[in-house]
């Protein structure tokens, strides 16, 4: 593929999915404005992605029929010379699939390898359940059980990936823990009206009823919208920091060992380092992130479109190394990923990973860059080479 068409193909796919960065959008506009041939190529892509036939198939959420219908619509004699064009134009539909939550692959997976199918099945089986562990020792499987559960002095309602509860008497004392496993996300509404959206591989520990203080503990990543209560500040305990809130919205991330990130969206928060190595608490303003370690608390601006993209089921990244991307794959897809040589560890990529999109399609993104290849070993470990 001509390099300029490859770049346009990738940028157009990001734009169609709604995850293009301002810099990438500007780059795409400049390419199209300076090259009539490139503009014509992009128009053809967009036209296919907006065609009634394609949109009807997407609406039916039937990815295989989409691939076969496009393939069958091509004259047998012309298939060979049109394969490359189809490979390009389908990227628009694949990007749109992020929004619809369906899996669409390029022409290369019209006849998928059995090995790839087996590995994707293994990934699905590896996903464990969302659990609520109550103070009385009971464990509720929220993945399997929808509707209402009466226990521990409260009525719990589990619907649409959200847990709410109301006391029915004296609630059980002590803390409860909600655990969200690999590849999933979940929301809980606490007793004071605070909502917490938890990312994969995340836990929150909390009391069923708050008394004089509102305190929770979080490991992983979560977005909080704290109910205002001037008399009872809300405190979030993290491995390397604590956050004091009056009423605001912010994101916390503790995935990296020894580091806690607090990103403020609205309101004000105070970030405290539990160690004695820092000068004191740090007050954050909206648009600012605190990065706390055992040594210090650094303050820096952040881009909400990247930091908060996980809430839409998308991990957006820009100029991120392959080694860092490999750290995300186990959390989102339940696989092990390794690099066969150090040369590719620092290769940089920009784009996004979606929970709702075929893993194979997203691995193909790295191949399109022409820098890395991948394969699965007998132990279901993903290798990049």
C-alpha cells in the first residue's frame, strides 16, 4: 500500500470511531487539502462507510455477514485486483464497529485461522465474574445474578452493569468489597449518592452506610462523582496517596506499581502523600493531574479525552510504546503478552483499543504500521516480534 494511503486509512479510521486526536485530525486535513488523489481516496472510503447496505448490516450487528456480503458483491474475475481496495475501505467500517460494539475484521479474516478463533474463545473463558463481598462473609456473583438481592440489612439492585442499594434495617457493620475482573467495567452508587465507575482489574472497599466520615479504598482505576456534603468530606485511600473531596468528579488510577494518579475533572480535591517525604497536601484544580509516589507528588495538566476514554470502553493512546500497550492487554483481554526482542519494545503507536472490538482486528492495527508481527504460542501467550 502507498504510504500516504496507509496514513490516510489509519487516520480516517480513528476519525470515524471518534477517537482521533486534534493533532491527528489536523494532519489528516493537511494531507487531503494538499493531494487531490488522497482526497479522492478518502471520499471513496467515507462513501462506503456511509452506504445504506453497510449501515444496514452494522445495524443488525452481524459482522460475518458484512464481510461475506462485501466479498460476494465483487465479481469473481475482479476479486483479485479489488482485494487491496476492500482491505483499505473496510477500515472505516471496522472503526465504526467500536461505536456499535461488534467485531469486524479485514478481508484477511474471511476465512479465519482456527488458531485465532481458539485463542479468542480462551480469552472469553478467562474473564471471571464481578463479585460483591459483604461484611457477613457472603459473596454475590453480580455477573450471573440480575435483579434484587436482600441481604446484610439492605436490598441490592443489580441492573445494566450498575449496583444500587437501600438499607432495609440495621446494615451489617464493617466493609464490603466490589471486585471488577479483567475485561469488564462496572458502576456502583454508594449510600450517600456518590457514583463510582470502576475499570477492569479494579476493587473498591466501602461501608454499606457512612457515619461521620465517608471513606473508601480503591485499587486499579475508577471515575468518581462525589455527592456534596460539606459536613462529611469524602476521602479516597489509594496505595500511594489519599484524596479528600467535598463534591466533585475525578479519576483515580493505581495500575502502575508505586504510583497513584488523580485527575480532576470538576470541583476541588486535596491530594495527600501518606509518607513524610513531601512538603504537604496538594490542592488540584480542574484539568490538572497529581502523580503521587513514595518520594513526591508531581502536578501536571492532562487530556480528558485520553484519561477518561476507558469509560466508553476505549483505551486511547498517543505515541505510547509497545511495552506499555502490552501492560494493558492482560487487563482488557485476559491474555499474557511478551516481546521476543527488545528492539520493538520502544516502538511508538497512536490509536485505541476497544473492549467491544475483535482482538484480532486490533492486533492487525500494529501490523498495518509495518513494524511488528505477532503469533500465539501453545500456552496461549501472545508474542510480538
